[in-house]
C-alpha cells in the first residue's frame, strides 16, 4: 500500500473545509479512531514525504502532526502557511498550530494574517487563520486577534466581500472551535 493510499486517499476529503464537523454517529467515531491511529503510527520520514507533496498530502500531514503533537514541525508548518504555495493545505497548518498551542504558534498565525489580510485579492486561508488565532487567544489568555478585528483592524476590509454572516470574526472562531473539538475527540 502506498503512503498516499494509507494516509491520504480516504482522509483528506473529510479534513478539507472542516468536513469532520458534519460527521455523525459511527462514521464520526470510526474516522476519529482511524486518524488517531494514523497520527500515532506514521513515521517522521513518512510525514516529511507528505509535507513535500501536493495539497491533499500536506493537509493530511498537518493534521497528523498536530494530532500527534509533533512540535518539531512547527517551523516547517509556519513557513508553509506563510508561503501559501498550495491551495487548502493552510487549513491543516492552522489546525496543527492550534494543537501545538503556544505563543510561538499564535505568532505564526499573526505573521500570516499580517501578510495576507492587506491583500484583499488573495483569498487563501485567512478565515482559518483568524479562527485559529481567536481559539489560541482564548486558550492562552492573549489578545493577538484584536489587532485584526478591533477598530481599524484589517479584517473588516478584507472580509467585506464575504456573505454577511461570514464577515463576523466570531463565525470563524466558532467554526474553528468545532474543528478543534473534533481533533480533541481523536487525541485529547
């Protein structure tokens, strides 16, 4: 069985866009059990290979690194998030940084938002990064997101083209909290 067949093919669609939030019952339980087992069994070498591949592999690798709390990937994940070279992978990077849960991880999200919110034409993973940063603010008792969502912050202008509900930072915070809660079901 190839690395992609083993870890990615049956996982990435449920990780993409936080689709795990919609899983219910036995499907949710089984997926949580399976991805937790993957996070524990995948080697660092295998993670390296996934991080060097396409977005499907990277989003999955980020989840696996985050679930297994492999903080040695912190710099790599932060660099990949800021580079935003592949679509959707940033969603997993944001989850991994939130799982690592330190001020250093929050600063990586701040760097990303500082770079991409001024670029209103760039629609990458800003909603995920803001939700993750707000989540970390609550966990760490910090106020890093305030610089973006407070008076004069960059969020309002960047989010102006989103549907009205999604213009609200709290919408993204609550959604990210739901995704994070699923990750806690996998490996607390």
